[in-house]
C-alpha cells in the first residue's frame, strides 16, 4: 500500500500544470466556502447570544397549556406557589445563574393627547444587570426600585402619545377577575429593542409589582432562565423536567431553539445558501478533477495496459487512480485550510461593515469566525468528492481492452 501511495503521489507530479490548475480550483473553492461558513457561524453565535442575553434566556418555563391560548390570557399562567416550588429546585442547580418571572399583558395607554393600544411585558428590575448584554433603553433609564411607578415605552409609541421621559400616562388592562383596572405611571425611559420589534411601536415594560395592581394577582406567564453556558442546556432541561414531573407541576420547559423560532429559521436559511454554494463548487471540482485524471490516463493508456499485461490486478489499477485524485484534493484542502485561516484573520483586521438592514441606520460589522472542526468537515467533504470524481476515469481504465491499449501511440 505504501508503494502504491508513493507511485500515485509521483504520478500527480508528472502532470504538474494540470494538477496545479485543479489544486488552485480546490483552494479557491475551499477559501470561499470557509469564509461563507465563518460568516454564518459568527452571525449564528453573536445573534444567538444577543437574543439569549436580551430576551429569551437559555431556557423558559411555561404552563403546559400556555400555547393553546392568547399569550396575554390569564387562564394558563404560573401561580406564585408554583413559582416558589420551582425556584427551590433551580436554586440547587449550579449551572443556573439567574432566573426571573415575566407577565404579558395588553390594554390601553393614554394621556391628554392620545390613547393607544399597548402590548406590555412586566419584568423584574434586576433584569438589566443580570440578563441583558445591551440596554434596550434608547433614552432615560431601565426599571428601578427607586421609581415604583416608572415604565418604559416604545419610542415610536411615545411619539404617537407625544410623551417623553418624565411625562405621566395612564395604563388600563383587564384583571384576572374580569374587571378593568387602571394605574398612573411615569415614563422613565424609551425602548428601542431592535429594528423589527413590535415593542418599538406598541411596547411597554413595567415592574412586576405594577402589573400585579392591574391584574389583581401575582402571576407569571413564563420564567426566563439564564445558564452558565449554552452547552448546559440539555442537562439542566432534563433536571428541571424530572423535578417538574416529581412535583406534578403543570409546567413545561422549552429551550432557546424551541422559543426563538425566527432565529432558527434565519439560521436554516443561511445554511441552505451554504449548501447550495457547496453543491455548485463540488460540481465544479468534480468536472475539473475528472478532466485532469482523464487527460492523465489518456496519456498513459499504454502504461496501464502494460501493467495489466504483467498481471497487476484491476483493483490495484483502480486504487492507484483513486489515490491520484485523492492526493490532488488533499494538497488542495491542506493549502486551502492554511490560506482560509489567514483570510479570516485578514478580513477581520480590515473591520469591514455591511449596509444597514431596513429600518436601521447602523451598519453591520462583517466578522468571520474560523471554526477548525467545521473546516475539517468541509475538507473531508472535498476529499470525498475528489475520490468520487476519480471513480469514473478509474472504471474506464479497467474496462479498456488491453490489446487496443498496447497499440495506442
């Protein structure tokens, strides 16, 4: 086998120009796909962490019937006793760094200028320090104990109300008893969650204690849980589900991928683009490598026929040609790995930016993340494609008539 490998290696050097051209095609294709993959990887991780540390957390706990009704309905909620029972369990799990309850509500917000429908989210004042990487506050401050009547209003909603920081408004909502309750509140901050969020148009953040006054009870629609790392999700989820089952609580645990459906769809779309690019470049490599090997074996027709005449078996000839194609691919991906890594460093050092998305004025940083494991998998795919591309020329050689091959000029 060593001699066969050595012979295959030497044969690739016999046709240096054709082999070099194929290697260049493989290298360029590998670098392009590696950079594309690196961009997808960087966007996936950065966006995922931004969402985890801004809205979703790593895990969320709901009433098991929560998704069967409107997300502001008060029939399928987590009660105070259920929250305390689960809190006792979460306090014993070392991977859990922070947890908090949230309550959704909707109603009317108004002042002397206008009255508008709002979508509210009642949150604990500790969220900004414990959960958020970036403050969602455009102007003013986050919810605080020092301002018990303080609320945050989406900046576009505030424009409709002609309200700013320091202005007073009134919130009205249905309580769990069916009555309409109202509270006076002071705008202490304006929200700017992201370019597409409905909270900019209709959103209100208020303290959990303020929401209790509106709904006449201490209830939660879901619990947000922050872990020490993303990799801890499966273990902690299993532990919580086991404890919920033992305590017979009517609750379910959802991980980030289950609740952040839009994020998963976007990632899937990017990965689909990558797959299409991989298929296109793989076809290019197949044609290039097949052409190189076909031209090589055409020049060596008499050589192969002589080998078969001397008793060398077809499977040995087949393996020899297969190894030649594999060696060309191996050299290409090896060089491609090195140049791809250097390309990642070079691109990141340039601090490039992409045009801002619709509704935003901020340009998007272009950053690529080199993942060795993913690049090695890509290299393995390239080598496998090269081996498959060598099958057809190799098969044509072993099926060729020996006498005709010996008389080839």
